[in-house]
């Protein structure tokens, strides 16, 4: 259920993180993201997830297998 009535993209229901919950993808700073990254790399919607994060300027969490700093570097490289 979506308590904020925010429309979510259809691909999100196919994401591997939807099966296990989002907590491992929003770890505290300094915590290991290794397990979450491995899950992302096997996700069928990884590319859509990454593009969503880039398009929406997501500053927190692991999206599309990339951490915030990695996404920033990717954006700078594309500019």
C-alpha cells in the first residue's frame, strides 16, 4: 500500500529489492553495501532503477547497483 498516494513506476514491482524490503539498500554511512550490491547486480530492472535515481536526483541509498557517490561521478562523466 502506498500511504502517500505517490504513483510508483511499474518496473518497481519486478525489482529484487521489492522481494526482500528496502532496508539493506539504505544502510548507515560506513556500513557494508556488499550484499545489497550483489542483489542489484542480479536484478532484472537494474537499468530502469539506475535511470530513475539519476532522473530524480536520488541522493541516498543504493539504486541500480550504484551508491550515491558513484551516481554523482556517473552524472559528472555524462555531462
